[in-house]
């Protein structure tokens, strides 16, 4: 049991480390980020989150629903709707999301919140993979699959870390605080991995719903906050190019490493 726990911590610790590396990109932009570049970053974050929602969350939700003998559309649809509704209610009811909206910090708070929610099922997935590897210790294919999943999610987390720290920095937050907010969004992955280790029998049936819930929360932020800020007028398409680039990069990572 202890050996499996150490493997879970190492796997999810690696994904957290990669998020931290991505968040560190903010140190290369010490001064104020120019408006045109900020639009590109916001668009890039939108593209990353949309691609991650499809390939990292919704498609696995469909596949796991089929494995559990559930209608393959039911958990993805219900979870997605609940995730979007949940973030909508958070956006409308919690005053600390609105107190500084005019300074564009409300949108970045939602961004951090959504990516953090998205990282929970990813941490659970890595934790579960290593739990299975521990249960089938005589079959090395399970350990290889768990390590591959951790590496894949870790590489995907690099652009996600940057997609948080850069918009947060642009909202007026200090460089170090922006970096730490990017790091903290990934800290939930080791926590989620350990929780799966402790409650594997309960967590497995909920995974399709949790994956889709995270996808709904992320798409809500993209549609409500990031894309409108990336495209404040019709004369510039730099935000659109950012969306395309972010989606393309994340799609390639998800498919190549999935």
C-alpha cells in the first residue's frame, strides 16, 4: 500500500511540477503586457481550455461511461450542464468575483477557479492509474500506462499553467502572485490523487460525471470571459489567432500523448 501511495504522489507531483513550470513563463514578462499580446494570450488560454475540455475531459467521460454500461451521452451531457450552471451560480452569487470586475480581476478569478476544477479529475485519473498498477503489480503494462498518463497530463499542464499566470498578471497582479496562482491551480492534482488512493471504490463510478463537470466549467469561462476579452472589437483578429494556436497545440498534445 505504501509503495502505491508513493507512486501516486510521484505521478501527480510530476503533473503539478509541469503546471509550475508553465506558470513560470510569467517571469519573462516583467513589465506590463501590451494590449495586442494580451489578447493573443487570452485567445491562447481559450484555445487550450477548449481543446482540453474535449480531448482530456469529454471524450474520456464518454469512454468511461461506455465501460460502466451507462448511456455514453448521459454523464457527459449532465455533467457538462451542471459544470456550466455551477460556475454561472458562483459568478452571480459570490461577491468577491464582482468586487473588482472593472479592473478585469473577476474574469481571472473565474479562470483560476475553472482550471483548478478541471485539474481535480485529472489528478484523480493519474491517481487511479497508479492504484490499478499497484493492484496488478505482476502486469507491468499497468504501471507503464500510469506513467504514460502522468507524463501526458504533465506536458499538457505546461500551457495551462501559462494560460493562468499570464492573464492574472495582465489584470494587475504582481508577477510573483501571478506565478503562485498558476502553481496553486495544479496543487489540487496531488490532493485528488491521494483522495482516489484512499477512496478508489467510490471515485471510479463518479469519474465520467466529474470529467464532464470540469469541461462545462471550463467552457463557461471561455465563452463568458476569455473570448470576449480577447476580441473587444471586430477590427483585430489577434485573439482569434490565439484561440486557433492554443486549440491546435493542446489538441496535438492530447492526441499524441493520450
